[in-house]
């Protein structure tokens, strides 16, 4: 889902893009940034929730994929998973940096409700 956000400043969009791109490495860094800056802007709050929800789900999926890679298939499934996670994070960062809100298409469970 893409929404244009004409009232957002470039620094807010930059923070959102940073949260999306740091999500490539897991949910901890985006969670810290979102928790620290969520009251500064509605854009940072909504995009932070979106990033954290996706990264929590991705981390929960990563564990069985890593076990399957370790015991059955070599490293291939884990490699594919990291390309998937990194690709969606990069897509979110680029979309958010270009004055649009980003919603991850693959989030099944919203652990943190949207504000």
C-alpha cells in the first residue's frame, strides 16, 4: 500500500529510510530508533511500526529456515531468505525516501498495532 506524504520533511523520510535499511540486519536497530523517535512524527511512528512488525516476522521465519539449511539443504534456503529480507528492506527504504509510505506486502501478523 503506497500513500503519498506531502507534509513529511526530508529528515523524517531519512529516518524512515534508515529504519527500513537497518532492518536488513534484524529487528533490534529499527526497534531502538522507532522507540526513541516515534513521538517526533506520525510518519516515523507508522513506518517504525511497519518495519518492526516485518522484522519480527522475518526473524521468526529465519529460525526454521536456518535449521532446514543446516540439516537438509546446505545454505541455499538461508541465502534465498536473506535476499528476500534484504530486498524488501531496500524496497521499503527507497519507497519511503521518495515521499511515499511503505507497507510490507508479506506481513501476516501485526505484532504491534498501527497507530
